[in-house]
């Protein structure tokens, strides 16, 4: 049984890469729904439908453990998947998201204020503020939707991405800690570092590997079922403009198959 990694596009490849680097022994299947990207501006109903299709695909590919690398899909669907879908249709499958591990990491900084940049869907769900405040109720959470970044990154237009980071940074300068709450943003984390030099930037690529390793240590009933042949398969649903440029930034030999 393999580990599935799901994202709405190519951004999740950086999360997959971080997981593979931390835990190279396992078999991985990546599914990027480039055809329906961006999820960050779709309705909850659409996101749920696409995410369910992705879950079925990954389960058919023998995935026993699925990581939803997409923050928007985690925000909208994870609870439903864990409480309704899995118990009824996939009782042996574990589905995990990226938001709780990120919240745990952010709270290791002893600060009064934390910022979050994410898609409009994630910001609208308020999930980061809700989860952060469950643990630290007096925390001040500043969330900002940054919708122009994903299209620029998917196209591989990093000049445009930098212009947009500069523009958004005007509203973020005061923050001691900033969560990059979108799969795509670790690709441009250096731009955030450059334009917010006094802010601690939290990138999911830097925490998901250790969080998954820790999870598997605590859940030997799942770990013992994972196959260890070091196989990797990458599927996308559409060859979009510039998709190879972005994919190759992440892995120069990547073999992306169309599903
Ligand atoms: N993967 C999405 C997320 O992390 C960003 C891209 C999109 O809008 O689909 O929220």
C-alpha cells in the first residue's frame, strides 16, 4: 500500500518532494488536478466533488494513507472525508491534511500575533484562525487572501509573483510570524523572506516531512501496511501552460502522466 499526495495542481509537488526526502523508503502516488485549478476560487461544492474524485483515484492506485497537500481542499473537505466518507466507503484509508500540522508548528513561536496568507477559499473558511485559537484563544490572527500568486506560479512567471509579493507585503510587514497557507507558496518562499525580512516565515515543505514521520511512528498499524519499494508515480489531469517549467523546478527528471 502506498502514500497518496493530492493537490489541485503542481504546487503540491513540493510537499510530495519534502515527504519523499524525509521518508524515501515508501511508495508514493501524486495526483495534481491541474484541470480544475484553482480550487482557491471555487465553491465548496465543486471543491468537494473534485476532491472526492481524487480520493477515489488514489484509493484505486492502492494508497492506504492520503495526504491532502492542498490547503483549500483541506479547509473545505477534510472533516467530511474523515467523519463521513472514510467510515462509510473507505474504512481502511487514512486521510490527513496540512492545516493542523502547520498550526502546531506556528504555535511553537511564542507570539501574540500570527499572519496567514492563503487562497480566498481558505481565508473565507477562517480555518487557520479557528484552529490556532482552539489552542491559544487570545491569539491575534491576521488572514490575507493572496489570489494572484497561484496563477503566476503555475505559469512559471516569477517576476509577476515577486511584484505581487511586494504588493501584499505592505499589509504583512508588522507580523512576527507568517504562515504560507497554500501549497504553492513554498516555491516562492525566498520572495517572502526577501520582502519581509523581519518576519518568521512558516513553509509547509519544512514541516510536513517531520510531521508525517512522527505520525507513522505513532501509528504502527498504518506504517506496517505501507510498501517500501521506493516507487514514485505522478499524475496530473491537464497539461497546462508552463506546467513542465514548474514541475522541473521541483524535479528535473519528473515523469508526469496524464490521467
Ligand atoms: N493548492 C491550493 C491551496 O493550497 C492552491 C491552488 C488552488 O487555488 O487550487 O490552497
